[in-house]
């Protein structure tokens, strides 16, 4: 999870909402990603999608049946779906996302036996650290906005 | 929808499950995609994801608020999520997907007011044609398997 946090910090450094993700197979990181939605202007460039794509390329397979995915924020529907599609075995996530999270907050897409795959999930891993990254990021944005208003 | 079917045929021609998609803005196709999961060995390479990525690049924006998406099969959770994330206005789809469809079959992620965006959906557009493509594809696979068994 520390490596996912490191990825999230990389996102913050370039002004993106700090969300980071790594995919691990046999104890080795085979995929990394951090949120790049604004820089890429691509709605699909979430941390999890980028990490899964890199893991698929590394493993030369769209199936990742023994993989573990670590992500700093609860996955959205798109990323939950990508986790199902790639048959990832386990997901560990940090902060809950009450607005768009679909792995426990609004619903749990990863534990719905109507789909052809279910995922073992561990919530709230290093939750405080993962949440703090997001809080700091949004507080800085609010401070910047206040400062620019004062200048006007 | 005819253009989405044309994309699905391209997938079939290269041995992929025939699913095709186009994204339209102001009456113009700005994104195209067809399923390439097997060729790419990438679990995220669904028709909708590829079409949305192309549309984002064309429009130079992750937001596609006036876009219409046409797809031959009911979207899965990943693609439903990508549609929400890109703020697409309308979705038209062909065949229902009772196993993994999340726009009417198992649930409706595009009409859930807990998310920050909802999508207007028209189901079963050219349903017979879209479904026939899939039926033909899987029948051919079964025939090939039978033939190879007879050879053994």
C-alpha cells in the first residue's frame, strides 16, 4: 500500500487528484498507475486502469487470476469493472469514497455473484494516510482559490 | 447504430467477440472502437473504452456532455462506469447482456441518482442484427471445435 501512496503522491505533484495504484503478482509489482485524467483529458485514465493495463502487458495476459491490487481510494464503477474483467483475486483499498465508491459505499460490484467473478476485498488499509493525501490536496486548492480571490 | 455494427464486424474479422461502438457529437462520429481484448491481451480493451478514448482525444476533453454513444451490446460495469465518467448524455445499445449487462439486465448503473451523472438510455436498437452477429460468431466457434474433434 505504501507503493500505491507513492503513486498517489506522483499524481498530486502534477496537480491531479492524488489516487495511486499498484498491481502485485508473486510478490512483485507488475503494474503501476496514478490518476492522470486532467493531463490526458481522458476520462478513462484512472490509477487502477493504468496499473491493470501495465500488469496485463507485463503478464502478456488479460487474465490476472493471482494478482493483488492496492489502491488508495475505493474504486469507482469503471475501475471495479476493470478489476472484474481482469479476474484480479484480491483488492486492498485505503479511503472510502461515499460519492462514487462501488466496493462497499454505494454498492459492492466485487462481491455480486451474478457476475462471473468475485474478488476478496480488504477495506480501509492505511486509511488515514490515504485520506490525508486527498484532504491536503483539496485544502490546498481551496487556499489557492481564496488567495486568487483576494488578489481580484 | 449501423456504424457500431460495422465496428463489431471488424472485431469478428480478426476473431474477437463482435462488439462495436461509436461516439457521436454534433452528428459527427468522433470516436470508434471494437473489442480487441484477445489481440491486445488487455482486459480494458472493450469497444466502448476505445471509442470514448478516441472521442476524448478528438474533443480535447474528458467531458463529453453532448455526446451520444452507440454500442451493439449492453455495456458491462467497466464500460458503464466509463460512460458515467465521461459525462456522455445518451446511450443507445443493441442486444441485452443477461450475464454482465449493467444498463438494464443485472442493474442500471446509468440511472442511479446516487452518482453525479445520469444517462438517457435507449435499449434494443437494431437488437436482432446486433444479437445475430454474436450468435453467428459463437456458432462458428462451436462448428470449428466440432470439426477439430472429428479430426482427433
